[in-house]
């Protein structure tokens, strides 16, 4: 059901227009002035905005500007009285879909509303097509407007233009692979392969074979030559995820590739030259591992030419609504569901939770809520989480203390965690 924001200061006209639009099957949210309308636009998603030009506090032009800044895809219809046609034309130049003269002809209004909603649908379909093409090209989606994420994007833009080795650090689930792919695609190697290796997911006795390959007859069962990941990534980029879990016996060979750009396959005598950019990532403290002799100091320094920290979700709280809405739309589309919204209570619950599993946990929580929810709105009671985590302290860090009772919804657990942090 399309959700329309109706902005009109005259109560009788506002009620009449709302009734007419609701009869056409639309959901209508009404606002009596420009200030209230602007607040609603920032807080909620609308399929269309119908606003008077002359309003208390903030004009219809200001409402239009707020709408364009918040979501340029939302069509805005301007109602204008006799004598304000020039202002209506100005509104059209600023991006309004159309204007409707007063007194409002309901039949004409309904027609324009349907045209505007159809236009919005076509724009969204075009955006979806672009997203599908981007997905086919494995383009990353970096979502966020927090200072932490903006600083991260700035660093990525700077390092992408170089061939420097990059070490991405940060907690599990923060999206380090997404940012590594962004570095690759923003650089001069974008047309060449991007090869990912999860060092923690491959047994230590097999990781060397996976990275460097082997020659035929190198060991029992090696019936043919195998090409390793470094060869596949020649002229491109190799992403070594969870490099802190790499066996120390293999670390020397990684160091040699970084320093000399050569290696040998297992069982081979010929040195193979490669030109491969290396991006590594870890959620472990490599300095501590170096002190414990579990990670080579020389490899650490060669990997961390450009160290970049990917911030945890609790340090980018203002991005949670953006990420949550993105995941809601994503999973609703995959499940062929009608548009789904997040209630104010659900957003509050999401923002109060500490997210120890970071963006990955948020994605899983939203996917579960979309699957299990039955209506068009996800409420706080539809959310749940999987981990016991300490609440946030005042600095956005995980606080101390014991676990929190997980009984009930995410909203209820978040409230208990908040009270615990205040006690």
C-alpha cells in the first residue's frame, strides 16, 4: 500500500484530501505545517509527498528541498492557489513532479498521484537493474554517513590509487572483505582478478597448497598440476582474510612473495614470478601475536604499510537505520514481499543494542525478522538476537559486567541492557 505524506494547514481540506486518497487504497500521513512535514520526511519513508505551497513555519518549497535531500526518488506534488503559479514553476525547477491548482479537482489529483507513483516505480526498477549489474560485477555497497565510515571511505580512496600493501583490522563481521573489494575496484587493477582466501577456513596442512599450488607428483594423490591462488591473482589483487590465523610455517613464503614477487609450487623447482597486490585482514591483535612469537615481526611490518581500522557497528550508531532499511528492502525483495517498514520502536531497539557481531549480526537479525514478520511493519517484538553481550557504556564501547537476560524480544533485552549499564 503506497504511503503518502499530505501537508496542508487547513484542517477541513486536509481531512477531505486524506479521505479521497484513502478511498483509492493509499495510506495517508497528514502534517499541518512545514516543520512537522520535514521531521516526518527525515524519520520515515514515503512513496509520495503532496504538499501545499504556502504553509506555516516552513514553505512547501522547503518541504520539497528536504524531500530531495532525504530521498530524491520520492515524487513531490505541489498544491498551489491562484496567484502563486510562478512559485509552482520554481518548485518544478527544483524537482517537483507536478503542481495542482486550488481548488483541487479530486479526479485530477488521483490521476497525478497514480502517474507519480508509476514514475517512482520505474525509477526504482531502473535502480534495481543497476544494482543487479553492479552485483554481477561484484561491486561493493558501502552504506553509512557516520564520521567513522566517512573517514574510512576517505582512507580507502587514498590507498586505492597506489599498489601499497594494506592491512585491514577490526572485529569480525565489520565487512572487511567489502572494503578490500572497494580498494581493488577503485584502483588500476580493477579489470584484473580479485581473489579471496580465508586463511582461517583452510586447514594448516592445506593452506600452502591453496596459496601456491603444486606440481604433478609432488605428493601421493597429486595426479596433475594445481595452480595456486597467487597465480590466479597475477596482475590483480589477493585478499588474505584472517591472516592472523595463518600457520607460521607459511608466513615466510608470504613474506617472500611480498618482497621478491616470486614463489615455487609445492614439489616444483621453477620460481614463478607474480605481480599481485596484497590486501590482508584480521580480527586479531597482530602485535600481541608477534610478542608471543606466533606471527612474524617482519611479515607484520610488510603487511601493515597502510593499516586501516574498520570500525565496529557500535562506533557508527547513526548508520544503523540506514543499514537496517537497506537489509529490509534487500530481503523483502528476495522474498517477493510487499514493501516492509521498520517501526520507531524497532529502530530504537536496534540502536540500543551493542551488536557484538557487527554488520553481519545486524544483517542476520533483519533477515530473520523479514522472514518471520507477517505484516507490512516490523516492530520491536519481531526482532531478536543470538549473542549475550555487555551493554554499551557512555563512550560507545562494550561495558563490563555479566551477561544480560535474553528472555523476550530484542526490545525487551535492549531495555534491560540499558538499565544494567546505568546501574
